[in-house]
């Protein structure tokens, strides 16, 4: 009776915790993961802060602050105090060009942020599929192991004393032992891929989750006219053009205004002074000339990089579109023709006699062929997603 109550108490106390442990594993859909990355990614937050900083810097005009000075002058025993106010004012076109340059800097940073956001999300996409691939392959390896265990039992019961049967059995047992190592390796790979996801979405740190097979997304040719990277490089060219235009303004003078006043004392009357000065940068012409030449070289470099990326993008985009279509057709053939036929063969092999070596070998090969095709489909799907990610990286939308 006491043993009965112990069993009941064990089920009451331990049973719920086992259920909770089983329920603690949740499915993590692909879209949910991307939303978490967009909210939590440290890399994305860094890029966003840089964009916000550039936008803040683009506001208003930039002038050197005015200077205020207090003065004391002694003459023939008398002391006179006064103050001075001075202000440097750049040539008006310099002010506007400098503001334009900062505005283009902000636009360039915003364009680069859009590119980096896309790049980070696409990287997260590929990491999710790596995790999905590791998860699916572990399932297949375990399925293969379970099948070989069953096949080993059948082979032992059907094995006779002849050498051919013994060789077959030893080969299956060795293959089963190797699979145990494959399971350990696959489990380690799965943990590695899961931890990689947590670097993109730190909020997943304390969660246990499994992937769900996402739907296939095919990129259409008409949906890609200019890549986010190209747009970013184009903004760099515009920024370099604005910098060159600003440096050419270095030949123009700046203005200086100064107002000075001394109070009246016994030895001297009240004294006021107003001074308007003009800088003469063209006298040292080699300095603005050097700055303009440097800005011109940067512009030429930016234009060359833009043209190179434009050509590379157009060429690579067409190649990737063709690769995407090829992988899509391969995947359709595997999922719609090869795997269903292999699965049908696997079902038919249950009716096959395993009392002969031919029957035993067929029983082994049919299942392995089926699992090999499932593994091939996983690899092709991941290759397809890699191609899609590259296309999206080269696409504007």
C-alpha cells in the first residue's frame, strides 16, 4: 500500500514538471524571428544611432560663436574699462554649401542604414535557414538510425551461419555505430546554429525553440531596378560632389566684424571702435587649390566605385535570377516526384521477404535512398534561400 501511495505522489509532484518541460519548447516562426531581429539586433541599433547622429548634425547652419572680451586700460594714473564683441561670418555661399554638404551626409547615412538594415535582416534570414537545416538533418539522421536498428534486428533474426550473412550484419552494425557519432555531431551543430540566432535576437537567450519550415519566396525580375547598395553609393557620389563644391568656395573671403568700446575717465573721453575685416585666402592660393584637388580625387574615386558596383550588380543579378529558377525546379522535382516515389518504395519494402540476402539489402537501400533524397532536398532549399538572399541584397525592394 505504501508503494502505491509513493507512485501516486511521484505522479502528482513530478508529472506536472515533466509536462511543463515538454511544453517549454516552442516553435519559432521565421517571420517572428525577423521581427525580433529588427527590434533587438545590436548591429542594427548601432547603424540606427549613426543615422540619427547624422540627421541631427544636418540641422541648422554652422557659424563660429561670437567672442566677447572685457578690457582694462591704464593711462596717466587713470583706468578705463571696456568690452569688445567680434564675430566671424563666412562668405554666404560657403554657409549654404556647408549646410548642403551636411544634409547630403545625412541622406548618405540614411541610405547606408537602409542597405545595412536589409543586409542584417538577410543575414538573419540565412542564419535561420542554417538552424532549420541543422534541425531537419538531425531528424533525418535519427530516423536513419532508428531504421538501421530495426534492420539490424531483422538481419539478426534472418542471419544464417554463412559468411555473406555475417558480413552483411557486421556492416550494418558498423554503420549504426558511425551514425551514433553523426547524431552527436548533428546535435552539436544544432546548438551552434541556435546560439547564432541569439546573437541576432538577444531576447531568445532564455527560450527553447524549434524552427518551422518557411514558405518559399521567389523574387520576380520586375521587382529589382536598383540595389540598396547602389543607392547608397550614389549618395556617396553626391556627397563628394558637394564637398568639391564647398572646397572651391575656399577662394572666397570671410568677413570679420568687431565692436570695441572704452568708458570715459578723467584722462580720456569715451572711445568706440568698429572694424570690418575681410580675409584674403586667394593670396595663399596653393592651399584652397590643394583642398579642391583632394576633393576632386575623392569624387573621381566615388564615381569609379559607383560604376563598378553598378556593372557588377547588373551582371550578378541576372546570374542569380537564373540560379534561383534552376534551384526552384530542382526542388520541385525532388519534392513532387523523387521523394514521393522513394516513399512509396519504402512502404512496398515492408511486404518484401527479408529471408534472403537480396531482400535484406533491398530493405536497407530503399530507406537509405529515401532519406538521402530528403537530405538533398534540404540542401537544395538552403541553396535556393542563399540565392534569394543575394537577389534581395541586390534589389531595391
